[in-house]
């Protein structure tokens, strides 16, 4: 068993009793979760459960009204999004949010807008294009001319250009064919094996559980279950509500 100090050192991100509102409507109702270094952690739940709100709160786009968010044991819940990116957290948003009239390469380069290390940026361009070879083939095309699957690949690749230690993925399989979903999650596992921790919001529960080390189930702004990959797969709640079992 790990000591407390060892456990603390291993925790990359921690949310403690976080409450987030849209005006008077409360979206997150005191959620607590963590991502350890080297993990893929899934957040599961139906539409409206608060999954995307959790990611937006971590990335600083939304401010929690109560609770704390710690990254490498330091509070970040009052930081601006730009500062959070500089700390090593990148979000790939639902809907991709690409610049459709710009080329694939220019979209990728924008992912490194806070960096000044030209050699490192060139290395990362090569690395992400190895993960996503179709982007290399289409580097001079406009992002808007890509297929849905290619646009999703570009959105993830752009997020990686900031060289994050923690990648927040919001519905990466949305709208993709089963073959592309399998390809996407293979890439996510490869990214994780290279050292990037991943917090994954995903409605495709089967694919998410196959990739994740641990996970949380979110319902109407509250975490109702958490556990390891196998505990989630064996859970009656998860099987009945999300796996059709």
C-alpha cells in the first residue's frame, strides 16, 4: 500500500467538492474526482449530467462557485484558461472548434501559440502527424474540407501541440463510424503510453471502459459511482444504464 505522501505525489489533478453554476442553475453539485499520473480516467453519464461542465471548469472557462481544483497539488480554480494551458492542461472540446478556413497545418500550429521553442514545436508537429498520418497527407487543405473523423483527429492533434501533461477529451468519438471509433481509442491509448494523462468524457461507454484505468459515473451533477475499469464493467448500475445488460 502506498503511503499518503506517495499517493499525493502521484495525483496529477484533483477536484474537491466542486460546485459550478450557469446563472442560478447548479450544474455540478459537489463533485470530487482525481486523475493520477499516467492514467486514463473516464467520466460517464447521459446528456445533461454535467460531464462537459466538469471539463470546462477544470480548464478555467467556467469558475466553480465552491470547492477546489488542484493540479500538481496547487490550486488552479481561480486561474484563467491561458494560465491553465501553460501549466500543462489542454482541452479538446466537443464540436472540435477548428478554424475551418485555415489549413490543417495552421490549425496545428495554433495549438502551440503559447510556446516559443521552435525546435520543440517542429518535433511535436512531426510526432502528432505520426499519430495521425492522414493529417500529413492533408496538411495544405482547409480544415473545413476534412471528413468528420479527420476533423476530430485534427482537434486532438492540435491539443497535443501545447505539449500537455493532462489532456481533457470531450466526446472524441461523437459522430464517428465504429471503425473510426476503434482507431480513435487506439490513438488515445498510444498518447497515454507516451506519458500524457487523459481525462475522458464519453457517451460511448463500451469504448471508454475498454481504454480507461478508472472512471466515474455522473448523474445530474453528482458522482453516483466510481471505481476501476473492472469495477465499472461489473457494476449493475453501469451495465443496466449504459451497456444494455
